[in-house]
């Protein structure tokens, strides 16, 4: 009888112990499941880390920086942008061709452009999410990066706040310059000048979309659909608005700014040309947009 009771007690203890051991196992499994989630990308579902620790941003690096993502590899274009010098300190410059270097960095997430080479090979290194440039508008793109980094709420809050502030600034600017006033956005090239539509960075999304400022009729006809149009300096006046945002590239020949053609443009004569730095204006991420919004408010309202 005693042996039977002892055996029974031993069996109960073993069963309880087994049940107890299952609890941390289940918790561990739940924890492991929470380590990743499925992101619905434009190419299909991708299993990505919930909190990525080492991100390679071959594209959309500035969007990631705006959400404090830990970037270990960045494209050369972003690395040279003056707005991101502190953020790229110690970050490796990589491209889709530098597979060995990317492998050495041991990323747990890679962001790439759909036009890039070696997407399959990148996917073998780490989960790779691709975006097609221009497929999403500038605000939706930030929200998508927020979803990818498990920071959708933070991204959405910024979008709503920025939109509200930019729209308010637009109202104030239209009141200052007139509802019918037009604005052109030019950029200097090597031997040519570019004029932009409403979605080609250089602050165009802010000016034309958020602020609802007008573009000249010629720009609307020739540039709106394409996004950018190349001009010879001689025909700049045909595309010039009442106000000009001039994206100045200091690494090219800007001698046309000294020509009679340029100086005879009404906006130039009336000191209605506001300069921005080309190198700092080629993206449409939150950091760049905040930088340009401040310039536009100061230029139009405090001139």
C-alpha cells in the first residue's frame, strides 16, 4: 500500500512538473512568433523582423532615419546628402552589387528598389522588401515604411501633423502672395536647367500638393505628367512663375544666372527668387520636408 501511494505521489509530481515545463515552452514559442510578422509588400507577403536591428537601406534610407531605424548600410546618394551627415556616421556605403559587404554586415532587413539587380541574392541574405519609385505618394510611402518597421502609428501621426501644418502655411502664403500667383521650381544642371511638376522632390509636393500653390500654365502643360522637363537657359522665362524656387547645384556651371535673360524675368527683378540647396532637396522624406517647409514659410512670409 505504501509503495502504491509513493508511486502515485511520484506520478502526480512528474505530471505536474511536465505541465509546468510546458508553460515556458509555450511562452518561448509565443515570443519567437512575435519576433517576426508578415509585411504585405508590393511583390507579396514578406516575413520581416518585428524590431529590425540591422537595416540595409539601398533605397528609402531617409524615411528609415526619420523613424530612428538602425541603419548599418546606406546608398551612396543618401550618404552624401548634407541633411543626414550625423545619421550616416559609421554607416557603410553599399549598393545592390556589393553583396559580400552586405553579407558581412549581417542585416536582418534589406530595403531595395524594384529596379535594382540581385534582388533574389539579397533575399538570400535577409528578408528584402522592394519599393517602386513613384508608386506611392510621398506621405503614403512614409506610412508604409512605418508599417515595415512596426512604427505605423508614429508615421501616421507625423503625416497628419505635417499635412495640417503645411496646409495652414499654404493658406497664409496664398493670402500673402495672392490666390492666383504662380510658383516655378527650377534646378541648375551642367548645361541645362530643369523645371519640376508636383511630385519630383525639391519641395514640389509641399508647394503644389500640400500648400495648393499654382504652377504656371506652361509648366502644367509640359511638366505635370512627366514630373521633370529639361530646358535650355534661353527659354526659362516661358516657364517662370510669379515666384521661383531655385534649387541650386553648386557643382555645375551657374553662369546663366548672370545673363540678361535671367535678370529680365519678372520674379528675378522683383526679388521673388528663393534658393534651396539641390544636395539637400532631392528626397521627400520627413526630415527633408521639415527642412524645406521651414525655408518656404520663411521665404514667402518673412521676405
